[in-house]
C-alpha cells in the first residue's frame, strides 16, 4: 500500500492537472464569440473542435510541467 506521502503527491498532481485544464479553458474563452462568428456566412466550428481541446491540453501540460519542475527543485529530506 502506498504511503501517505505518495498519496499526497498523486493528489497534488491530479489537482494541478485540473487547475491547468481550468486555466486553459479560461484562456480559450476570451473573445470566443468573436472567433466563433469570424465569418458572416456561418460559424467557424474549428474554434470548438480544434482550439478548445488544444487549449485544455496545453493548460494541463503547462501546469504539470511546472509542477514537475517545482518537485525537482524542491530539496529532498
């Protein structure tokens, strides 16, 4: 059974990924209406099926990379 320290680290990693996904969603949502209705004829659906997943994955990747960097820089006991 994993120790309490490993559980805490796993929970922190999951929480960091969730925060990163939320940050990616927040960045994506800025001016989304303007980007969705970029053209007069029809909406640009690539904003939803291309930009949204990339923004969320980018937020998760950035948050987990920074979490891993901070863990590596932290001195061990």
